[in-house]
C-alpha cells in the first residue's frame, strides 16, 4: 500500500484530503450537537399570540423580533394590530399587569383591512413590492401590480411609498376565516350582570301583585 502511494503521489494527496475532511466533518457534527442552542420557548409562545402583520409599528422589524424583545422585558402594549385583546393575552401568558395600548405606536383597527391596487393607475414602479413585508404583491418593473388578498396582512406599509397614490385599504368582509370571538374589554374589567337579586325580587313582587 505504501509503495502504491509512493508511486502515485496525487492519489496519496487525494486520500489525505478525504481523510482530513472526514475527521473535521465528524468534529464539526459533534460540536454542533454538543453546543446546540435551543430557541426561547417563551418567545415562541409570544410570537404565536402576535398578529403576524409584520407592520413594524411596534418599532421592531417584525413580529418575531418584538416577541424576543418582550421575552427580554419589553412592554407588551406596542402592537396596534393585536389590539387590547392581544395585550390581554400577553399579560395572561407572562403574568403581567394589563396596560392600555400605547397610542404612540398607533391605534387598534376596528375593522380588518387589506390593500387594493387600482391597476389602471399603477405605473409599475415596484416600490410597494419592496415595502411589503410578506410578499403579498405581484408585479414587475413597468408592469401592472396586484395584491394577493389572502396573503395581505393589512399593515399599510405599501400605501405611503406609492408615488401615484393608487393603493387603497379596503375593509375585509367577515368570513369564517376572519371572524373571531369578541373578547371582554381587558382594561375596564367591566362585567355585564345578567341578573341580580334585586331584579328577581322586583319580578316576584310584580307576580304577587
């Protein structure tokens, strides 16, 4: 074997490289498993609560970075798309005091909206495509653009960059996919009383009369 490698130095060099690659590959694989870092499970749960609009109104470039910031101690009331219900859900998860929505970052929308491009006015500048954080706009340079309504999160980020103002935010019709159970107001903690002893007592007196 040694004589063969001596006669063919190129083969010897190739085998040496393969051997070194195998050794270093094994070492890297071992190190990757040994020192693997797990994701923050709290950040994952927070991210699941956030609305995934990727609008950036919270001051972070997306919902995941904001979730990680909340896990690190950031305030939970900076997400207008999540509204008061989102703040309540985050407070329940993290066992924190419910805070009013921070108006500095915007107001919660009462109606869900999606972007609509008036295609006959579109000049194909692609600025809205670049602004969309979820790639919900189709189009090309100097070609008509259109919005994939099922992918649009209603973040409004495409409206301002449009130089011809041909993008409208229209109310989304409520459907089985968009309907959500209306949660109680988490700030006022108001409880609607269905019946009281006073009401029942008055009813009994009326029947007796």
